[in-house]
């Protein structure tokens, strides 16, 4: 039942999913060619490596076919969307697509003995997208190759980060939007080394390069120089004039009309809308106006119950997980215990890190303020998550702890209704206009 529903809906979202099917064919082809006699000449080590790679390829194809499309995703957020947060998110929503924090390509290349620390994740976290950052083709390609062993469902390149360390000194992140041809090359290099679709997350522009036409040029160039079919659009430009990354997520105005313009002008591509969306009502409103997918960052982190808690039923039309927050905490505690128990001493996550994703769980509920104050005190001496929860949870009323997710408000459901009346001029018409005006100019020259 689920499968047929998934496939029918895939059919209406052709580019991304035809990619998945292409991957499937590619893997099957690889498997067939592996049966040829010359593979016997491989050393046993090489055979083992190849076998693992094929197992992973099959895994990722299996996963990709099992999931709904990325109608809803949780944004990559450095120091926030780590394994702990993603585990909590997955307990609350089975169908959301989860993005990792950005991992810089050079980190993977230089830490090849320590890759699990940066790339490993529990298999329940599928569907999951790895975001990488960088501007060196060799390193991006090598990073994609290293990441491929971990069976992510998509690899994404960061072309939106405005932080000084990234876009300034690092010369990547949003600065890459100034060189779309390079981004096309980078995406080809990444795609050549992995078995899953690739995508780009970008802003709508930066500094004075903020016209709709320049955004279209970026999308057009990247898509025509690489197999990239999916773009995540953070619908505000970045300012590289020294304002902080946090201000860069507040000060430049949101221009949703650019996003909807892209839907109109590039019907063969997939676009996910990001930026300033805070409720599931708004997610559904954007989808009603044609958005292929919607990505939430801060709201999904700071208020996971009201956002992620409604995704499965409201966005995907599937049954919700049906858990109360008490049950969510029980499952999360099991995860924390297993992480602590499995620890071999090389990297010990602190209790503070594991508690951090929980701090938004009672957003706007009675007892939330007291709970946070108690959490602050408890973190100074508790050593296990069990002790932490025991000491703090009496601040939250039982009905809050024991009730399951209910869709409370329809907030934002009328948003985006007027967006089609304020779209920018179509990209291709501008091209035609340019050709026409050139023709007119030539004609007037002939008249002279
Ligand atoms: C703390 C923090 C860290 C972020 N780190 C990343 C990152 O690593 N990569 C990225 O592409 N965007 C990053 N972003 C930007 C988000 O992915 C997202 O584009 C932005 O927050 C706008 O979405 P929102 O309004 O739903 O939060 C970060 C945002 C925040 C708040």
C-alpha cells in the first residue's frame, strides 16, 4: 500500500526520481559487470572493498526507493543537526528528510582514519542528506568518494553559508554563487564519485548580485554543467559586509517570489523552499502553490513537537508516530544509553550535547521555563540522561508529558496565496527580450 502510493507520487516529480531509477540501473549494471571473469583477478582485499561498496550501493538504492520524496526536510545547521538531534527528530517524524551539519571536504580528506566520527549515523536516520562544503575540486571529489561508503541518500553542496570563515577566508559557501561554472564542475566531480543524487543549497544572491536574472543564470549554469536536478533555495540574499551569520538569517528580506519564479522558469528541476517558515500550515500553503518541498531550520530545532510532530500526518498523509513526549524521551534515553555504552573512549559525547536537542521539546508549554532552569542546574552534576530526566521532568505537567501529538492550529495556511501575482519577469522571456532589443538595435544601425 505504502509502496504504490510512493511510486504514484514519485511519478509526478520526475527529475529527482528518474535520477533514482537511473541510479538503480547504474547499480544493476555494475553488478552485472562484476560477474565478468576478470573480477576473479582482483586481490581478496580489493574484492572485499568492492563487495562492501556494492552492498552500500544496493542499500542506498533500496532506501531511496522506500522513501517518500523530500516534501519536508530539516535544514543543515552547524552544531545543531548532529546525530543526537537527528535521532530525536526521527523518533518524532518517520518521513522528514534530515540534513547533516555541513562537513568541510578537507576535514574528511585529512581525517580518513576517523571518518566514523564525521559520517556515521544510525540507519534509522534515513532518509538523510550529507551536506559538504569546500571549493577545491579534488577534495570535494575525494570527500564524495569517502562519504559514498556511508550510504547517504543524497549529497548536497553548501553554496549559501555567509560566515566569514566559510565565505571569506574559506572562499566557499555563498561565495561559490559568483562562479556558477565552477559549481557545475564541482557537482559533476561529486556526482562522479557517489551513487546517489546530488543537490545544491544556495541563497537567492549575494551583495549586489541579487537580481532574479542572476539567480536564474546560476541555476541554469549549474544544472547544465552537472547532473544537479535539485536546488534548495534559502529565499534571502547574503550580505558579505561583515554582519554576523545570525543577522544574515534576519536582515536581508525574504523574497519568496524568486523561489516561485524558479518553479515557473525551470519546470524540469526540483526546488525546495527554505527561509523564515515556522509552521506546518505554511509548509502546506507553500506546497499548495506548487513548492516541491519545504525545508525548516530554526523552527524544526527550537519547536520540534509542533513542527516535526505534524509532518507525517499533515504533509505526507501517513499515520503519525502516535507517541507522547514521555515516550519520545524514553526512546531518546535508550539511544543516549547505547551511545554512552558503546563508547570506546576515543570520542565521548557530553551529556550537555545529548540534552541540547531536548531543550525545545516543551516550547510554549506550561512548565517550560522552570524545566529549563532545572535543566541548567542538573547539567552541572548529572552523569546520565536518566538522572537528568528524573531531576527535571517534574517541572512539566503530566497532561503535557502524556498527550500525543495533535494538530492544533492551522496557522499560516493562507500564506503564499498571492505569490503568483508578484512573480519576477520570466527568465526566458528576458532572454528573448534581450535578443529582440539587440535585433532592434542592429536594425536602427542599418537605418543610419
Ligand atoms: C545555527 C545554524 C547553523 C546553520 N548551519 C548551516 C549549515 O551548516 N549549512 C547550511 O547550508 N545552512 C546552515 N544554516 C542555515 C539553515 O540551513 C537555513 O538555511 C536557515 O536557518 C534559514 O532557514 P530557517 O529560517 O527555517 O531557519 C544554519 C542555520 C543556523 C540557525
